[in-house]
C-alpha cells in the first residue's frame, strides 16, 4: 500500500530524542510511505514513492498529517468499577493520600477488582482500549496492580494477555503488585513487601513462562511514595525483580521526593514516572542516564493541582522526556494522548513538536520498543495515523475533539467513527 500526498509526513526518525533535540519531527512535505506485510518498506516524497512503486494500491492522505501512532507508556487501564464518588471529595479539598489511607483510592478499586471475573475485567477494559485506539494510540503499556494478592494479580495479567491477543491495540504489560499496601497488611507494610518479593515475583515469573513463553518478561513497577512503599522497600522490590530478569519501572515523586528517580537510574530502570516533586540532583541523574522521565500531566490536572513535571529542567539537563495518560479510575480517566499533548503544551510549556516526540519515539523508548515503533522508518512496524488536519501544530492547539481520521495498525487501515473504529 502506498499512502501518499500527505501535507506533512512526520517521520520522527533517528531514535529517542534527548534534551534540546526533543521536537525533531523529520518533516517531509507532500510525503508518502509504502507499507507491505505490516512493515514500512519505503519513505519519501510522493513523487519519489510513486516513481519507485507505481503499481502499489494507494491511500490518499491529501490535506492530512501522516505521523507515527501514539505510544502510551503508562496506564492502569484494567480495573473493575469506578470511583466517581471520590471525585467530589477531591474537589472539596480532601487529599488523594488521605482518601487512600481511609480505605478509598486504590484500595476501593482493589475490592471491586478482586470480586470481578476475568470475563468482567475483559469486558470493562476493552472499551477503554478501543477509545484509546480511536484517538490514535497504537501501543499502550498496561499495568496490573488492583489485585494486591497473587491470584487476582495473575487474573489481571491473564486478562491483559487476552486483550493483547485480540487487538487491535498492542499492549506492553507491567506487573504492579507493589501498587499499594494490601488492605489485609495495612498495619504490616513490610510484611506485604516480603510477600511481593518472596512469593509474588517468583510465581509471576514461572506463570509467565507457562502462559506467555514467546513474550519477554513483563516490566515490574513499584509505587515509591509516602503511604505506599518507602525507598528501601522500593529498592527491595526492584532489586529482587532485577535478579529474576524482569525489566524495571518506578512510580516516583508524585507527592514527595523520596529518591525514587536516583534508585531507578542506579538500577537501570526503563523509566521513572510522575516526577512532579523531583529534585535537581535527580533531574541531573536523568540527564546522564537511559532511564526515561515519563510525565503524566493528566494526573495533577485530574487532582486539580497546580504542580506538574519540571519538563523544561529535564530538557535542560539532557534527559529523555516522554508523556503518558496514566489512565486510571481514580485520578485521571482519560484515554486520549491528544489531550495529553494539549495539556503538556499549556501546563509544562512544551511546544507541539516536543509533545509529539514525547508521545511517539520517546514513549516507545520508555517501554523499550523504539526499535520497532514510534517513528516512520524503513523496517519498522506500520503503525501510523492520518490526521484530519494539514498542520501538525493543530495537535496541542486544539483539544476536546478527535483529530484522527484513520489509524493504520500493522498495515491495516481503520477509519475512526464516533469514538470507535471500523475497518476501512
């Protein structure tokens, strides 16, 4: 298939973008892409591609931006129920961690998720994934973490594998048994940490080898925060996970700076996520590391808070910055990376070009898939978006609407229709 005549083709070629290189879009005016068997086989101007591939079936992208699909590198997309009742409490001024300590927050969703069957979990999660896809996300990270007991965590992983198999959106799966202290361990956080390290992690590794033998091990994540896992507990979880061969991630600095970012850098984690209260020393460490700083601007927005990731400082330090939705039932139920871009431009002072790079090639690197997705380059998976606008700066400038006209996933074309998708 020859996708041709795009007003702007954003290639994002060249790998993850550090520091001031962020926002290098690699624009080809009047661009075209040739796709065969799920892969990109040629990229150039429309005239060049038509001359080289005169007999390919064609898809006209006239008047449209053609760009890589969004990669969402941090979501909690699988859960049961909702927490609409807590929204008014937050808006009345109750702090998120206080709601959590009172048995709400994550623990509320844990109770609902533990009682949900795998069929219920899949049926409630599928529409969220389809909305993500319709808004241009072609790959998303997806965490467990609303079980906080071995059996439920395995049920969540099994549901995520099933959803990944059925597609069309690809999932990068993360085990987050260390999301919060399980309610039955509320007075013994060290006991729950021991359970995660000594029981859950070895069982997950063995289970994964049986149920997903062709896939790499999932990421292991930990919520390093006051009233969750302290720095030493987080170190223990991640060190144990690394010894078992799991790749690592960490939630850090959402509310307090405990040193989680430096821990992530020390252990070679793929990413450190949230990063609202990150110190100058931690920012400097990110500038010298391959650990990606994943910002989740919808989370402070969802909590009606005014502090966001210090993106400009991370860029100045030569860090690798990415963006994600953090889609979850409590703080930010948002499935649109387009809204993330708009918010990051306003609250974090990113340019549209920087935000686009942070939601494509850099976010692909945050889940260690930048060699196959996140840019439009020969040999990569054909995950592309055709936007219904002629200029990439419409992303960020506009919000509250869907600018995606068509999604190309592994070379197959889907047309967006009223928030869902249908095969074109």
